[in-house]
C-alpha cells in the first residue's frame, strides 16, 4: 500500500537529504533480506546511496542497507541514468525495486574509489544484486556496463522478471534468477561440490517461486566468452538472447545445480545443468500461480498468459543464439518453438542441448565411480516451424591441421535432445551440417539402458517425429579450395623412399620437391605404386590446413534412441547427404622428374622406376677444378583445371525397444569426383541402422523387439494419428520397412538388428557398393536382394532374453537371387549410355550364417558375386575380380541353387560350414553332399570347407579344383555401361600356365575326422595350397597333388589327445614335386618357368603322425 511513497532522511555521509521508500527493507544474515515496516525506517541513514533529486519510479530504488557482506559500493540515479559503482572485483548489493523504464539505463561500473569514482580500465568484476520487491521487476530500458569494462551481473528477484520489448541488457555475463544464491557461492567457489544446488529457495528460505519472461523485441547480449542464465520455475523467451563464444542457459526449476562440463562432456565449454521441480509436480499442465502482472511508471504491465505459465516449463518462442558456444534449455518441460542457434568453427564447436529432466541424482556410473544426473525425464516439444541449428561459421578464416582428427572437425557440432517424451512437430527443422544429432527418450536419464542387455522396454518413453519435420546433417556442397593448396614440400629421405629401393641411394635422395598430395594418394588408392611411400604421403597430408567449411563436407550422424517407442511418420525428412569440395583451377607447384629422357610428374612417379633427377635442376661439373655447380631453373608448375571431390554421406540409427514405426524419407546424395572415380575410392553412401548390437553377460540384446518385414505396402499409421495416440497392436508387433528406402540418393547401407524374425517380401536394391545386413531370430528371403559390388549379410542369431526355442534358419526361397556382382563399365568416348557413376567392377561379398539352425538355398536360387570389367577411355581393359561367399550353419547347409563368382580377373573365396560334409559317392542323408565337380564350378580361387561333424571324401572320388574365368567376346566395345556381361562373354578354363591356382582348405571341429578315402585324389593346379585341419583326426588314404605348392595336415588341440593323429594310409601320396611349365614359342625357343619342389607339413598340437608303409611324400625339384 506504501509503494511509490517516500520520506526524506538526512544522510551524514552525503551531507544531504535523501529519499527513503516506505516499503524499504533491511539486509539480514548473509545479505538475505528481511521485511521491515516503513515506520521502523525513521531515522535510518541510507548509507552509500547518492541521488541528485527525488528518486524516479522509472529507475531502481536501492534498499536502506544497500551493500552486502564485505562489499563497498554505492548507487547514483539522475534523470534517465543510474550507476552502480563498486570497489573491488566482487560486490553484493540490495535493491528495494528494480524497474527500468524505456529510455532509461542502469550502468554497472568498477571504480577505484567511491569518492573519486574513477573507472578501473579493463576491469572484469562481478556483482550480485538482490531485489526485495513484492512485484516482478520490469525492465523496459537498458542495463549496461562501463565502456571497456566487463561486468558479470547476477540479479535475484524472487517475484520474477519481465524484459519488455525494446529493452536491452549488454553485459559480459548476465544471470536473472528468481531463486536465491548463497553468498558463499558468489564470493568463493561458484561451482561448489556438484551435490548441492547453487540456486534455490526465496529470501525467506521458502520454496523458490516466480517467473522470467523475455518479451518480443527484448535483447540480452553477453560479451565474448560470457554467459547468460535465466533461472526460475517458469521461463519464457520471446526476445533475443545472445552469448558469442559462450553459453546461454535457460533453466526451469526450484533448485538448479551447476557443474563444469570439463572432463564429462567435452562438447560443451561451460556448465552442465540439473534442476529440481516443485514437490509433487506430476504433469505438464500445472499452472504457476506466482506469475503476476508488473507495475512500471505507475501502470500495470500485463504479464500473465495461462498457456505459457506452467510450472517446470522452459519455453523459447524467440531466439537463443551462441556463435561457437552452447545453448542449454532444461526443465521438466522444454518447449523449443522458436530459434535455438549455435555455430561451429575449427577450434570451437557449437551445440544445442534440449534437456527435459529433473530431480538430481548421484548414481554408480558404468565408467566413473559416481555419476551426477537426473532421475526423471520430462517432455521436449520442437514446435511447428521452429528452427534448431548448428551451422559452420564459414566467415571464420581459422584453419587447423588434419593431425589425428583427419579431414573432419576436431569436435563435431552437437544437437542433443533428452526427455521421456520427445515430440517434433510438422514444419520443425533441425539443421546441423556434418553434426551429431541425438534424441534419447528414457524414463530415467541417470540409467544408461542402451548399454545394458536384457532390459524391459518402457511403456511411456517415446520419440515422435511428425510428417513435415526435417532433420538435416548433410555436408556442405561445393566448398571452394584452390587446387594449389594440396602442393606440399617434401624432403626425400629414407622414410619417404623406403618403398623404392632403386632410388634410395640415387640422385633424388636429399632433394626437396613439391608434390600434389591428393593426386599421389589417388594413385595409391587405385592400387598403383608411388615413389613416395603411402604413409609418408599421409603424414604430409596431415599437415594441410583446412577451414571449417571444408571440414564440414561429410554427412553427419543422427541417433534416435528410445527406451519405448520411436515413431517416424510419413513425410518426415532426413538428409544425410555427403557434400563436396570443389578444387578451383590453379597453377600447382609440382616437381618434374626425368627418366630415360621422359618427364614424369612426381605425383605420378612409381616406386619401381629409377629416376635420373629433377628436370629443372642439374649439376655442372667443372672436372679439372674439382668444382660442381648446381643450376636450378626454378620450380615447375602444372596447370590444374580443378576438380570435385565428393565426401561420405552420414548415418541414421534408430532404436525403439517397445516399437519402431519407420515411414520417413531418407536422402543420401553423394558426388563422385573425377579422381575418385578413376581410383575406385568413391564416397560412402548413407547408412540406416535399426536396432543395435549390445553384448550382455548371458547373450545378445539388439534393442529391437519387433518382427521385421521388408515390403512396399503394409500397415501404416492412421492419417489422423496425433502426439500421444496409442499404436495399434499390428504396429507394435511388426516393423514394416519400405523396400524402396534403398536406392540411388537414398539409403545405401542398411543394418537391421532384431530380437525377433525378419522377412524380405519385396526386392531390396541397394546402390552399387552398398550393404544389406540383417541379423534376427531367423531370416526368410522371399524376394531378390541386390547390392552390386557391395555386401549382403543375413545372420540368424538367438537372443537369450527373448528365448525362442525354435531352430533359427536363414532361408532363400526358390528362384530368389542374392546378387553382389560387379558392374560392366564402358568409358570409351563413343560408347552409348555414358555415365559418370562410380566404377564398381569387382564382385562383393555375400554371407548367410546362423548360430543355431540351417542355411537353406531354394531350388533355382542364385548367389552371385561375379566380377565384371571396365573399358577405360584409352581402350585398355581393366578386369574385375570375383567376390566372396560364406554359407555358415551350425546345423545343415542345403544347396538347392547356384553359387557363383566368375570373373575375368581373379577368383574369389567360397566358405562353407555345415554339420557334416560328404564329397563324392552316394548322398548321405544327414550330410551336405557335394559332387566331385563342386570345386570346378563357380569361378572361385579359394575354397574353405568346415564340417563340425567331419568331412568325408568318398573312396575313388577325384577332385580337380580349378578356377573358371569369364572371357569377353567380340563386339564387347559396343556394350553400354550397365549391360549384362554374361551376354557378351563366355566361361573358359584358361591354360595351365596362366590359370590362377585354386586353393582348398578342409576343417573339422572337435571330435570329428577328415577322411580322404581309398583311391580318392585331389589333383590341384600347380602352386596350389591344400590344407587339412581337424581337432581329432586327419586320415589321408588317397592322393593329394599340388606341384610346386603346399600341403598341410594338422590335428589335435591345445592338449595331448591319444586319438588325435595325422594318418597316411599305405597308398597315400602327397605330391608337391617341382614341374617344368614350359612351351615352345613361334621361334622355337623354350619359354616358361621351372618350379621348385613345394612343402609338406604334417603335425599339430597334442597329436601324433603315422605314415604307413607304402605311403609316399614327394617334394622333388623339377
């Protein structure tokens, strides 16, 4: 009732009458305010307060006891300007009210003395201002610091703050809080012991209350490396809060705990925050009854808004920005409906943390002894049309060496979102090039569930991203860099020339040269030898300096992890695309070498050629005077027209322990540069992972508890599905993945882990070089899977926590194709259908495996890892190699279809594991039966057969392992890229003298035997390697021949076993004798080679060797 009423009191310090408000309070213990009546102030001196006239309502009013513990300060107000002057680096002051009208300013200053009020130049000081007003403080004017000084202001008003439109706060650091802070935290150690809150309670020791509102048009700006903190049970920002190179913290709670991020989260240079909410807060709609209107200039200022005034809510409808810093919003409910922005430089990454959590806890950590966190998660809402972004600061010219971080950023940009419920509305955008974006939905944030196996899924945790929302971690495209940047000076010493013996002691040793590192490494990537050793090239490349834009060209990583459900609606967009660097035209320093009268760019120089010297540098020998003169014509330059270098796309990882609904669109564009295409080092495509491999003490847990089905159609979300709606049982039970997720500019690499079965109903087609990997409790393939020159891996693995007792099989239906073959590429200038796509001519790899079941290939099915070929622009042919196939069953392998890896180049590897393997003779019902021609089909150069219950090669069977190759037919030059090479090639068995040898290895597990029967024989090609390895017994009763090659037979295990033996029967022959592989050429001259005798090794560990009379081992020379 006495607000705006004053009495005049004579101040002996100032020598004048000063006003004292009827509502003035006095300071209590530790600077805490205690209310006193206006009449009790009669005769009290207002020490330290100076005014030139009657105090105005438009400026703050100081308390009677203005200064707090150990502080020397005063307050001056005149017209539209007020000053808070302090002596020393820290001061505590008290205000009766702190309202600032529009056009008025309060300036905080450090002075040498109160008498002279001379400013301390460059001062960096802190002040704690407590405001003892029954109404919220209303700031419509400005709060500032003296020019050249750095003020760090903490303001506490337990009834709230309102920063009106047009208001400005410009300080080094600024904290506004409705929760009090103890003097000890301000005067001594701000961070304390991490277990007790820095901010809590009101001035009377009661539960903290109040609110903070930054209204539209208000600006709060910190200095470089400063901090802004807004702390109250309810915080709403509609203005602009900025802290360059620093931190913005907006925290809603009744207690706030702050601790240093150093050593705990290196992505944040600042503080980590935990909060406690009011006792009993159990929902997101509890009103904050303490929000009330303010008074300014005698007028009521409307501040209440029922929709916003909720306890535990922190709401951003404006802009929170920290160039090269961190934005943290924390509370029981985090509402990001505006702009939350940070930027990243080479030396300082930016981050945005949206943390819906409360109730601090201290738990036993998995790594450290204790772990500080919060025990309850709340709700995060990224509202419609909100923007959360961390952008590279491309205006920052700072560069950094590659060093150990490679070509990316030392610390990636970060967006972290945590809550029990995480909602991202239509139109909401997260834009963070080359960044890490993580959503974590949990019930209890202090419990790292994803690291532990066998956890029960949550019924309440959920990530829900609505259609129309967008998350982009795509790399920057077309970042310009001069091609001259890649030219590096190299001194040719022993390490640089270690791969080139012919030049180690030659004329080049000790010379300093310039080499285009990129082009030299491209040659190395293409399989060519380089004069300068690759590791030396890489070490010089690590000395290149790159700016933030170039380091932000690779796609980033998005992780969506929910202890409960993860729902990604149709129309949700994820952009994981890789960016690119555009090297602009330049004259590049590049040393030319001479050899045999030819000039060779050192980037193209190979290790096998001896070089005579440097083309622009020679020595003139004045022999008779024993004088030599080095004549250097200067550095040579090569004009580089420029080129593009594409970067890897990023990744999306999704976990929903209760259920995943995956109906989003994924973009994964990549650019294939000219040099990359030639070297075969194309950028990796986008990857999608569902589930995760987590090792437990008693088994595996993939964190995905649904049956997985791949098909173009299936159960989808209802069109009116909203936040909070329950999933249908069909969607809970089955995860439907649209097979069209994969393809060009989409997902290139797919990894699925599930604790339940998986089924492929519609064709999956990854782009060339891609991957399809499925691990589940049984995998049924009913449609084609294609990953040209890539990887297909289908694994059936039991999850002990689910406990399915049935056999876990991998089955491929009749007529279904699994293809990882290479591609035909025709780069002749006149060839039809020219493309600049990546070159993938080698066959890839296909693996089908099960830990407790069978691998079944249906009738007429196909497993294809054929190699193909490329015609280069100059007409030369580059032959591709065959790929690798692994069929690995703990039970039986059923081969109803064809397995092949034919290639014009080298053959691949065929690995086969089954319970028992029988080769030749009559089929055995309990064994995988292979005919004798098995080793002459498929084009493979390496066969590895394992029988857990043994391998038997029937009596009288003859095996002739050999590589069958593809040979191009006439007219192949007319075939466009992408054609089926099988249509213009034939299968051939090349001449013995040039054919690649086929190697065979037989293995038997514990208790099993490998037997080569009577009169059976293995007649391998010259130089072949034949191996037998059994834990119990190897019986060789027939003949093994590998002229000039090797034969190895080992038995036994780590301990002696009386039954473990390598046994050669009386008719056994092991023949590795040398051979003359010669022929007469057109002139009648003998050509070819003569092979030395090979090697035979018999033995093992804990086993014995028996050679019966009549057995023979031949290692003769030719």
